[in-house]
């Protein structure tokens, strides 16, 4: 933020036996000072809200980045080729 690094996370990502992506945080380091009292609660809630938004965003993007075989077939069935260009 503003050219400053705030958080460093080391995350392990893998695919389980069902082909679903899983991840776990191996280490996390923050340069942000934790506030006390009401401001600390507000800061904590803001972080939790942001993490929820990020999780939803990543899960949504994974649905598009890693299509199943059936989804690829459906996508290709929707495609049309006109004048050498593919459109959906």
C-alpha cells in the first residue's frame, strides 16, 4: 500500500484426490501495528471482511481458470467461428 509492503504470506497450494484446490498458510508476517480497544476491533473486522472477499474472489476465479472436461466441452459448443475469429 503506497509502495510499502504490509504483509508477507507463505502459502502451500495443492490439488486433493478429488481435483479440488486446497491451500494452507505456512507462515504469515505483518508490518501493521495492531491497535487496541474499539479501533483494534474495527481493524480486526476490516481484515476479516477483506479475507472473506479475497476468498470468494479466488474461488470464483478458480472456477474459470480450471475448467473441468465437461465445462470445456460446453464452452467449445457455445463457440462460433466467423471471419476467422472465435466468439461466444
